[in-house]
C-alpha cells in the first residue's frame, strides 16, 4: 500500500487565486516570501515519470503576479523549464531554486 500524503493546509487550486487576490489587496507590503514544495506523488514513487505539469506551475505562479511587495521572492524545490518561464513572462518576484529535505539532490540555494 502506498503512502497517501495529506496536505496541510489542504491544497485547493480554486482557493489559490482568491488567496493571491487577497494578498494583492494589502497596501504597502514590504517583504513577501513564498516557499513552495512542488510535490508530484507519481514522480516521487517513479522518478522517471517526469515533473509536475507545466500548466499547473504556470497557474500557480501567474496568480502570484497579482501581489506587489518591495522585496518579493518565491523559493521552489524544482527548476523551472524555459517553456514555463516563457509562459510566465515578466514577474514581480525573484525565483530561487532551493532543494528540500525530501529532494534527492544536496541542499543548496541557487538563483534561477
């Protein structure tokens, strides 16, 4: 039997854009940092399966473009492919690559 990961807080794509819109309504936001673990259960159990669908990544990151902050960083545990970066276009945040404990690679941070 496979381990079934339960998210906390629960992951719900329908709420993601609403949450980003609420954060966009905060005036004078100075520092905003998002640390995301992009988790693909299929890839975890079958590493040859590839990564999360590009459309899902674009959806998640485009919603963040609504938010304005003086310093805004988004840390991801995966490297974005060029087609995802192209689909995003210019973003108001810095995207950093940061390996997490469950990743197979060594723990290090690198700017994309």
